[in-house]
C-alpha cells in the first residue's frame, strides 16, 4: 500500500476509534488487546498508529521488561494481572503472557514443565477474564522470513533504529523453524471461540495497521454519541489588556536559542 493511500484511509478510522474510545469511557468497558508476532513484525508500529490521536488516559500501552528476581517467584500471570484494564480503559499489550508460549521455550528461559503448565492454564485464565466482562482480542502479526531479514538489515544500518536490534533478536533469527513450531502449538492449544487468534499479514506495514484497526472496530461494540462530538462554541476570551497585569516580554525570559533563525 502506498503511503498516500494509507494517509487517506487513516483519518476515517481514527474517527471511528474516537467513537469507540468515548463508548468505552462512558460505559466503563474493559478491553485488552494483545499484539504478538516475531521480532520486527510491526507490533510497536501498529500500536503507535492506533495511539496517534487517542487519549493516553484511556488507551494504555503495556510493554513489560524482563521479570525481576521477585517476579520470577510469582504465579506466572501475576505480573500481567496488575496491568489489565479497569473500567473505562483499553490496554494494548506489546507482547504479553504469551512470551511463555513461544519466546521463552525457544530461548531456554523456561522449563518444558513450565511451558506445558502455561498452555494448560492460559485458556482458563482468559476465560476468567472474559467471564468478568473483559473484551479480549489477540493479534498475531505474521512476517515472512524475507521481510524480517530486510527489516533487520535496515535496523543494523540505521543508527536511529539500532536500539530495536537486540542480541535476542539475532538469536531468534537463527531459530526460525523452532519459533514456527512453538507458534503452531500455541495456535492449536490457546485459540478458542471466545478468544481466537487473529492472524494479520504484516509484510505490508501500512495495510496491516489499517486491517488491525478495522478488526478492533469489528470486535468492540461502540456507539456514536453525537453530543460528545458536536462542535463546542467557546466563549469570548477575557480582555487581557484591561486586567492590570503586565506580562513580561518573551525576550525577558530564559528563552531557548532559536536554532533555526534565518
């Protein structure tokens, strides 16, 4: 998809997201959206696109670092439950509890027993969330080996993106088949009618982002509360000149240097 078409389609979808946002806040809905996929699949970019015009007090990004020593002794899901949405919130998980389904066993960060226990427990855990009234949406963003390699090469050559390329990413690059096998097992054992895995073709970043937004709009019921979007007529500004206060001139303040002066 060309950038021009992407920019043409996005404003309409952002207005629909604004309607969804207003509905979630007004009705106290709880929405959790999971973004999973291989490294460089475009999870972060999709989340940034969604958040571009949204209220960060309602939409919350959850991107947890590796667990601390204390967290490693907890029930596995415990560190994630603290970040689940409350009423009137939407939580966007940039990776989630599904680390234990694919990343951890491939990298040797969990035991075989811990991995198998997770696969048994996660359907029950998610059923409890849904039964409590939460809307749960799970995206797997697919990226081909060829496209991932191109993105890795871009990150390796661009100093602005170097932080995106970690030693774990490079190791995962060599373990493509292992990742695929664990992903397939995850799909088979953790996709349900209530919480299915939604697979997004991520090779075309722009198209993937639009498709993700449309999929969210299809799965979270929302309304158009016209009053919330009617133009607001602002009253006239008070007359500053007649207030008796002399505001200091800009040049009298500790003004930042104009680096772009003609």
